[in-house]
C-alpha cells in the first residue's frame, strides 16, 4: 500500500501526458520523502528523484509542483539552474509563497542580494498574507549591508502590513538606532 508504488505503476500505465507528468511528480515527491530508506547512497537517490521531476516536466512543462520541487532539489547543487525552474514555477503559480521563498534562497546562494531584495518585495505583493514577513526579511538583508535608510523603509512597510506584530516595531526601532536616529528608535 506504498504510495510510491502506486505512482510507479501509474507512470507505466495508459495515461495521457498530463496525468503521467502528475504521476512522475508524485513519484519524485514520495521518493524524496523516503530518501535513502532502502540503502541507496544520497547522490544516487537524489539523481533518481531529479529524473522523476525532469520526466514530469518533459511530459508537461507547465507543471508548477514539478518545477518547484526540481528547483528546490537543485538549489545548492546548481543554484543557476534551480533559479530557472523556480522562476518557471513562480510564473505558473504567482501566489505560491514557498516558490518566492525558494527564489530568494537561490538569489542569496548566488550572492545576488539586490535580486533577492526585489524578489522579497515581489513576494510581498504576490502573497499579501506573507507581506510583513517578506518585507522584514528584506529589511534585515539591507540592514546587514549597512543600508539603514532602505532597511527602515522596508521595516515601515512591514509594520504597515501587520501592525499587530511587535517584532516589526522592534526591528524598525533597532534599525533606527543603528542609523543614529536615537530619539525615533527609542520611541518605538
């Protein structure tokens, strides 16, 4: 009664390309979840999972879950290729918060900090429920770069997106203090 076995059998059956792609995607997901349980080494297992996602995308290129999972899988092995797949997933499902988070991770792995900040700002627009979190993360990146005015602007936007989160006021106050604005920082 193993779901991976059902998916493996499904990809061998008489399915149209879309359903076969879905089966390959789910086979990859189930394989990824059970990685290495049957004694395979991690690299071989990762290749098997990667092959499932690539097959799904070959059959149905507009499969957002397969593009996302392949992008996540490749994130630290090949961040450039990972970003291609994550961008595809984002174009197919623009309101998917996890895709935006993974794109930011890819940009940071590639040391493309400005792109990461732009991606966080885009994520705030695409996923309003995560806007405060995205903007605060962008603020922390800018603050780490010593760009206090930009950090403050992002923290103000984050606090406006979720005025009931006290952490955002603390972040803004701390950033103002670091920027030399003691009175404004202390007031928060």
